[in-house]
């Protein structure tokens, strides 16, 4: 039989005031506001199940927020933690190359650049080891360009 560690939230007066002010302002993210409400309701002595029903969230979420408050403090419980993820493959230099290619004359025998042609050309020029047509699309979408069209649409 495994024992769950219970995290009891007893808010400091200052933390309670900060949470109430955060909710009153309403300028924070929806997640932060929900976390603030979880802590306030837990401080009132409400059960995890009751909090979950009222706030339409899950009990594991409530347990996690209470745990973070008890172990790491108010800031950690309310704010998002940085998420891991792969670093972006396309930096400003590569985006500039994509834009230059898209605005240049297309290869001989072609009326315009395609996303795949741009991707292949970047690999050929050794700007990148590999890149997908979808990455080219996202890069061009940022600058509102389409392959084979200048900024004036011609």
C-alpha cells in the first residue's frame, strides 16, 4: 500500500493578499488565475475533489499546485515553468537566405520557386544540413512572402 504525501496549504497573509489581487486584476493568464483559485480554495480547507469540480480541473493538477506551493513557494506555484523543446533550426540568417531565394529569379525552366526547391537550394548552398518544405513555409509566412513573388506581389 503506497502512502501519498498530503500537502496542506496554509497561505501566509501576504500570499493570500497577492492571490486575491491577482484574481481581481484579471490580467494574468487563465492558468495562473486557476492556480491562484486552487490555492485560495485549498487554504479555505476545501477538498481536492470539491476544488476540481468547482474549477473544472483535475485532482492531479490540484495536488501538483499544492505541492509546488508547499515546496517551492507562491511564484513557482502560480507561474509556468520553462518547457523543454528542441531549439529552433531556423535562425535569422537562414530566414534571410530563405527570403532572398524566394524573391530571386527562379531556377531555369521554372516559372517560380516552390517550397521544396528553396529547401533543396539551401541544402545545396550548405546553409543548412537539412530543412523541410514546411519550415520554409513557416519562415516565409512570417515575412508574408510567397515563393516566386516579390514584396509588391509581382
